[in-house]
């Protein structure tokens, strides 16, 4: 039986890739790389919170402004008594804007791999929205089609929420696969709200990922410090640099850690050689024109219902309908 006014927790015991194995595997490849999710340890997450408030980093404040202005229109498209599923539950400020606007929402279902983060988030939502059924699901949000049907009410439409331009961290093919899984989960009559960063002046993009205060550089290089702290690394941070640039042909920001000299570094008992100029890839951030993203979503089984942008056309929020 469901418990209203209380949060319900569902632990699907996702198998989380361990940092040690991911780091050793990625650094052993000819083209070194470490998945971007490992940027977000406690210090990395704190640094990213600072990034979100930087004058150069327009993404967070612009998306929030769009949601503030358009939440009522989103709610009208979703209709009453929907069930809101957030994939990778993030800053609660954004989802609160939707929950405040939705008419009699049945449930809020945050999905994240971190049980500690989920519990804190769920408790906060329950306190602010006591009439909403909160079902926090510990699972890999990248596999939405694996979520069990029993977490949903048997009635009421389903609305997906994927803010923050996180869709841009996936390659286009990965994004289609993810959205296809969302389409399966949300079923006929469902909807999906997605934050998508837009293509724009490359100088604006460059500044957003290379801020004058060096916070983004500290965020990226914290990955090396995390290896030093957690898995016995001996990186000298001064021998590496943050590198981020816009690849116009691919339509994406590329973020790397570059070695400034020939060197050998210890990681978890192994010696890893770096040539001068050699890079560790840590993140892509794809940017889309509105029509490009709508075409991509169409490949996944969605139809565009509405799209909203800011006055400077920096960012977009899409409402997609299942078909």
C-alpha cells in the first residue's frame, strides 16, 4: 500500500561502476578517458554549484527563468493528475517549479543512482508538497525502460523531466536510445520535458566552459585529486591543465585534462605514462538547433508539442508527446 505524506523508497540495487576500475580501464586505453559522472564527488558537486552561479555560465539560470515563465503552459499540456518522473534527480528548485504549477499531481518519482542524495531530495519534496505521493527510486536513470510498473499509479498520465542539458552529455545515438527508453516508460498519452542547450556564438560557449576565475578548471582537475584521495594516485596537479573547446563540426563542447609534459603517474598501484600534450577525455556537451533536437526526439518516438527559449536564444525547453 502506498503511503501518502511520506516518501517511499525503492532500491533496485543498481550495479554502480567503481571509480577504481573505471579509472584504470579508461587510463589504459590508447585514447584515455574517464566517464563524466565521476566528476561529481562531494568536492566536484560543490564546485559545480559554484559554476552554476558564474556570470559566464548561462545554462542554469536561463533554464530556471524559462521554467518560471512557462511552468503554467507546461502544466496545461501535461493535464491534471499526472505522475512526474525525474531522470537523474537534480536541483530541486527546478522540479519544484513544475510541481507547483501542475494541477493535482499524483506522484513525483525521482530516479537516481545515489541513495543518500535521493533520500534527502525526497524528504525535502514531501515537506513542501505533502499532498504528492513521492516514490524515490534508486536505479540507473539511463535505463528508463527497466523501471518497474509497480512504482506508478495504475491511472494518470506520465510526465518525464530531464533538465539541465544533461541530454547533451550523451552522443546523439545515445540520446536517441535514452529517449526511446523514456518513450516506452511514459506510454501513450505521456509527455517529456527536456532542457536542451542551443547552438550559439562559439565565444559564448568557450567562456561558459573556461571561466575567468578558473572554477571550471578546478572542477575538471578535481578528477585527478579524487584519484589521489581515493585510489592511491600521485598526480601533480600543476603538471596538468583543463582544456575545453567547441568542436563546430561535431556541434559539441569537448572537455579534457591535458598533460603538460612527459611523465609517469601512479594510479592504484599501476604506472600510467603520459606524453606531453596527451589528453584524458572527461566530457562532451552537445548543442542542438531546435529542429535538430526535434528530429532526434522524433527518431525515439516523440512528437514536438512546444518549445520555449529565452530572449537571447541561449537555451531551450522542449515539451515532447509520446506517439
